């Protein structure tokens, strides 16, 4: 197995005949009044690599967080050559004011899936945590009532591709998480 958390090149080990690739796009960025971002999409595909020696790998960078009423940055696409790709999640507050970001989607795989969407505007004193979109790889960042930048301070504590959580009291939301590409190798 080879794991890519940044751009690179997959090189086929001797004896590998096929691979299974999982591609996850990066998460979008959260906003400043509880609005949270969407997670990156996912694409999964089995590929015959008998006649392939290497494939270029792109891993999407996450969208940055923004303050109140701002549009969070969108997550970037991850891809495994031209075989399959997964777009990044949308930033919070972008497609509609005070709305959470929608998830990205996969393309080119045998199985393609959307990332989870983020929650929209809310009253933190009543509703508490406004979670961001969950990716194929797992959960989103933590959030806490009366902890204005808790998600921002813990933005790395989430699965690859997860969306950025919103903040409260108009503070900057958290950035999303980077995408990832996982290559499972089968010999014979």
C-alpha cells in the first residue's frame, strides 16, 4: 500500500498486477457564525497496471476559513492520473448566505460518492456545536460552546477530506483538511 498526503508519483513495485485506488478531495473552509464547510468527495476504482509503470498523483489543498458573512475557501480536487478524481468540498456561506457548504463528488471510479455537507447558521447558545461535513475517511473537527476559536485551534484534528468547522461570535472558521490518495497493491 502507498499513501499520498501531498502531490507525488505512484511507481509500480515489481510484481504488482492490479491496484485499488481511493481518492478523496480536500475539505472546504468554515465561516464565522456557526456555518461549516462541506467535505471532499470520494472515488474508488480497481485498475489493471500490467502495462503501467507510474501514475501522477494530485492531493487537494483545503479551503481556508473566513469570518462572519464571508465565503469560506473551497477545497481542491485530488486525482490519480486520468483514472479517477474527487472534487473538494464547498466553503461555508458561499452558495447561499448563512448556509453550510455542500460536499464534493467523485468521478471516474467504479464507486463515486459525495462528501458530507456542513451545518448552516445557528445560535450557539441554543444549539452548541455546528459540525462540518464528514468525509469518506471519517469525522470532522471538534467544536465547543463558548470556545470561540476551538475548531480553528484544532483544525488538524479531523479525517482527511473533512470540512472546516464554523466558529462563533464572528471569529474565523477553521480550514478544511487536506485530501488523500490511497493505493492498495495486489501482486500476481
